[in-house]
C-alpha cells in the first residue's frame, strides 16, 4: 500500500516530478483537516497531483487514516507549518493551484499574529504559483474575511475571478457550515501571466 506521507525533513526545494514519478500539475491544500477535499479531488482528477499540509497532529492522523482506506496514487500529505513548508520546500512557479479552506481565524486580537493569511503569506503565494495558477480561499469568519479581502485587493500579481456556486470546495467544514446556514466568504484569484517583452 502506498504511504502518502512525505518526510518533512527532506531538504527543499522539492522536485514534484521525483515525488510523484511523473510531470503533472500540482495543487496544494494548506490545512487539510479531515482530508475530504483532497480525497475527492485526487480521485476525481487523476491527471493532477495533490499535496496536503496539516499542522495539527490530531487532524493529520485523522486525515491520514481516512486517506489510507483508499489511497489515490496522486496524493501526498505531510505534517508541517504552512509558511515554513512554502518557504523551504516549494519551488518557485511550480504550483497550479493553492487551496486554503477555513483557516483558523484566531479571533482574539492578541492572537492575530498567528493567522496564516498576511503579507508574508501573500508574497509566498505569488512566488510559488505558476503563471495562470489559482489561489482559492474560503472562510466563515466575517472579520477575517474583511482582512483577506483587503490583503488580496492589494496583490498586483493576482487578478480576481468569479467562483461559481457549483464549484464550492468539498471540505468537511464547508459542508457542515452550509448546512447550518452560515455565510461563506470565497476568494478566487489567478496569477497574472507575465507581460510579453
């Protein structure tokens, strides 16, 4: 049986073709929780490779257990801090899409510095996304949504895109929150292609 877990201690930047044994578009999910989006996506899109990153030991082990029931060959996971992973392991312009669904909002003001989404994160997004690569973010936290909106509005290298209702992520939290009638704030952006010389 394929072990989907990647050794986080392996030095970077990583070679996706070496990891997956082929050349294919690579999509990352930061904070995969129970792994529902990753599993659904990897099984539905076998021509794309997926990498999931989760810091919480509890969620990581739970997600890995679920994945091991029917491990798709195009899915790998690792337990790591998202920003460290982006900085140390992900090559520049190597990612077709980056997914961040319902990140911890750290609602108390004194904890805001722990939020993933900030200027440093945005700089890494613009570094790792390939031309025309996509960034997709969702949150149910209104205050965090305002912060994210302002952050993305100032990203010169990213262009906003519509996010059709039938393309919502299949995460565990998304399904739960929509059932509860919560407002979901969605952000979909594409890395602009470099200008022709």
